[in-house]
């Protein structure tokens, strides 16, 4: 876990395909964090849809 973030801190998780980062996002939500996001589809989707140079 991240050391001592505020419960309303913006947390954005990402991984290659989005599955592992989704699990981490859910874990933080279960611990009371309210501003948690996951990059859906991960870096792979980002590179296909937004920036093919990645």
C-alpha cells in the first residue's frame, strides 16, 4: 500500500492490461478511499486508442 495517503487523495492505478490495477483500485476502495481510478484496458489499450507510439 501507499504510505499514509489522505482518504480523498486522487489515486490512479494502471498496469499492462488493466486487470491487476483494477484489483488494487478495489482494494483501496475497500479501505475507504473515495477518489480511486483504474486505467481501463491498461497501458495496452492506451497505446492502441490514444498513443500508438507507446
